[in-house]
C-alpha cells in the first residue's frame, strides 16, 4: 500500500484513481485552480461531474490551496494536468517534491522551442530543481478515461529515461484490468502520443467527405478511404518518430496505431476532422466544436514551426509527408479537403 | 485501351470492372459455375444481384462455358474466384492463356502443404504450364467491393515476383479513384491479406464481450480493449510475416493495418468474432452467421497446422503469439473468450 497524490482532477487524472484504489493504495486527488467545481462536488459526496460516476469513497479530494501536505507525504505522485499546465505543475511541485518520489505524467505532448522539439517529461524536468533525484515517467497508449473509470480492460505504456522509475510506477499501477507495459523509448512514445491527435483529425476527413455527398456515418462508402488514411498515418508517424530520435516501431504499437484507433472511434478530434471534411471550413469547424479543446490544432502548429525549420536546414522534406502537409493546409490555412492519395505510400527519397 | 477478361463474377471481380471501364478498357466478365445466376441477371440487363448496382453497359457478361474466346483474345486477365477456386481457375486458364498476358489474382490467401506455407499466386503458377511466360500479380489492401463499385477513393497494393508484370497491371488499373501502389513483396502482402481475416475476428471479441455485459455497439466501454487488440495484432503480424519470409513493414501498411481497419469496420469476420465474444460458442456463432463463408476459420486451421509443425522443429513459439493462440483456442477448440492481455507486447525471446 502506498500513499499516492494525483494533481489534476480532470477526467484522466480522476479515472486513474480506480486502478490505484483497486490495488489497495490510499489516494489524494488534488484539483488545480481549474478544477474547483469538481473538487467541490467530490467533497459534497456527489458524482465526479465529467466522469459522471462516484469515485471510490476512500479517495480524499483537496483544493489546490490544500495540496502541500498531501504532496509532501506522498510516496508517489501523478500529474493529471493538461499539456498547457505542465510548467505550472512543475513549479507547484518544486516546493513539495522529495527526491526519489516516482512521478508520473498523464499529459501527453510535444513542444517546439529554441532547443528544437521537446517531449513533455523533459519540459517538466526542467521546471524542477536540478539537484532533485526525479525522472518523470510518461504514459502512452489507448485509454479513454471514461472506460478506465468503468474498469474496462486497458493496455498502456509507461516510459521514461530512468528504467527504475518506470518500473516503480508500473508496479504501483498495474492490476487485473489496467495492463501496464514498460518501455525505454520516451521520445518515441511521446511523439506518437502527440501525433495521433493530428492524424485522428485527418482520418476524420473521410467520414466528413462521405457525409458531404449525403452518406451517413457507418454506412457503406467511406471505409476504403478511411483505412488508406490510417495506413498512411502509420507510415508517416514511423518516419516522424525516427526523425525525432525515437524507435519507429512505436508507431505500429500501442502509442500510435493503438491510440489512433481509440481516438478515431471515440473522440472529439475525429469529430473536428469530420466537420472539416464536410466542408465547414476552419472557422466553421471550430465553431461547431462549441469551445472544446482542440489539441490537434496545437500539435499541428508545433509541427509546422519545427518541421519548417528543419526543412530550411535540409533535414526534412514535407513532400515525404503528404498527409501531414494536407492536414496543415486544411486545419491551419483553411484550404478545402482534397486528399492527395496519389502521393501516398512512397519510399523516402535517398539522402 | 485493352481487352480485359475477368474470370469470376462475385462482388470483388465485378467491382473491378468500374475502375477498368473508367480507364477506357473493354471488359468481359465471365462467371464461374457458381455465378450462373449473376450472369443470367446481367445478360437480362438487371442489376448485379450482390453488388445491387447496374454494371457499366459496355461490360460483356459470359457464362463459364462461353469463356474460351474471351480469355483467348484478352490482353490482360483478372481472376476473381474465391481462394478455394484458384486451382480450378488455373486449370481452366491453362488451355486459353497466352504467354506474356498479365494475370491479376484478386483472391487472397495462404495454404499449407508438404512444401510448407505457400501464397496463392505461387499456387496458381503451379497449375499453369511451366513453359508459359506468366508471373501472377496479386492485390492486397483495404478494398470493400461495394465501395469500389461506387467509385469511392481506394488505395491498394499490386505485388508479384515479376516487377514488369506488376507494373503492367498497375498501369492498366490505376485511375482517379483507384490508387494502385506497386510492391515487390508478394509474400509479405499475401501473408498480411490472409492474417487480417484471422485478427479481424479476434478484434471482434471486444465488441462481443461488451455486448455480453449489456453494452451496445459503439457506446463507451469497449474501445480501450479493441485498440489494444489492434496494436497486438500488428505486432504479431509483423513477426509472422518475417517468419514466412516477407518484409514486416507490410504489416504496418495497407496490406495488414489498413485492411484490418476496413475488415473490422465492415465485414462478416468481425461479426463472427463478436458472436464468439458474446459467448455463443463456436457452433452457436457459426449458426448465427447463416452460412456465410468464414475465411477466418480456414486461415486459422492453416496457421495451426503449419505453425505447429514449425514449433515441433523449434522454429516457432506459440507463446510469443498470445493473441493468435487464444484465437485458435476460441474459434477452433470452442474455449471461452478470455483475452490474455498480460502476455501482450512482449519482446520475442532471444534465440
């Protein structure tokens, strides 16, 4: 039994309490300043407002301002904040974190700055005191929070730069329905986790194009193109992962092919792509999403900035990534969807 | 413009007339002895009975006994017979086929015999006179016939042991919505095409398990496990392709990951898996399929026979293919579905 604190009470942070409580751990769930309503509901004994489920009764909810004791006494900490909140979380943790405490990041993402592309665990590490003995562990793979909270069989990858830290968190978390596989490829896993949001949008184009000509979702006449987009997405992800220093095998596994499957089947990213395919245009599609966070736009902006710089230096060719290039044109430049199938499935040019 | 004969008037053979007619070719569609009703309908000017569409009016339908002239005068021939009919088709062709005529096989599959595993183009080649200059070309990738016949954008792979023959057929067939990519890996492509039928069944287990506990298809609480099964399927397919002498990259591309996507979304194989996951048992699931051809059972029998022989010789370990092993137990031995997630995503043992 361990004392575990989860910082961030959104859907994924809160869903993670289920496998952890079921393993016998003692859980503190700490809201960020964005989670005040959620913590208020939980303190009042109500269901979790977005998961729409009661949490296990042993879970202790805390407001952000009550967090320091829970963080200081924790044997392990998980961060369930959004990608945008990672720097904030790092600073919030810096005061309370003891060395050697295993730290799990649920947020996924990729940023681009002066040093080039960086994965979120590395961004977080930079925010923590450099003398502290902490190596963040990241999670990747197909996991819809609402399903995990309903104890659906789920397979995820835990990964990081320190194998002992990875195994420590994997050992705390794995259980009868939460299957945790350790990986030593944090770059590959995190790049995949970011990319799948972009490509899930692009795969949604197929359903949108189909609806545009009067077809309805799920009926005949969209699966052939959807499947072709899926295969091209895996091909391009393999190359992007390799370019960024990860193992391309990742892209055919849980972190990309698996997570892309779940994202296409379930999520808002695919719905946004469908609106684009249906011809709503960038502004129309954003409006139709009613204010939902669109990670795909964020990752596409990041990819365009970073990859354009690489192309200027002769280290990248957009022409070898025709699907990605088209997604950038559609989602960022408001060009109509017109999928360049003929450019797909080409071998990369000799360098 | 070329004169093209298609032998076999089932759904896929007949769907192929659309891109070929649209490219300006002159088409003969020849029924096998199983297609008499289809040819009768077409000769009467009715819709194609299973595609439920009229064929382009320039297509000439022929009964099997009328075939020899059409075959003899053809500039290119495609075989749209089922896997089981390949030997028969080879013998039927032997009399009429001229050397140098490009020959496309639409049937996909894998057989196991005294020589080990063999792909269908090689089986067909054996049935043809050895002195004849013919190298069969095979097609792989995600293509639902009913969608191709409605001119949906479709990406497929043409492959074979002779690059010129592959390119000749690709050049005849590729057009504005039928995108043909040439591959020099017939073994990888054909093994993938066969395997995806087996794995599509296994992925269907997830939906069935979900229905069994009262969930309905598409709702929350099945996507996490479905996505994990999908990723494990790609991993096992990569290893099986390599074992059989193909390029494992195939398994992450159109011939497996792409085709598996379409098969899970559309086809009867996934429905059969769902019935098994739902607890109907082997006999119950077969009954529920109302006599539909179940390629998955055929390929699973073939894999068990061939891989067991390899295991006895120390060249294969079923323990490294836990998903395949479980599919064999469920579909062939009538064991209940109980997915061995914990054995998934393991590195192969050192040899």
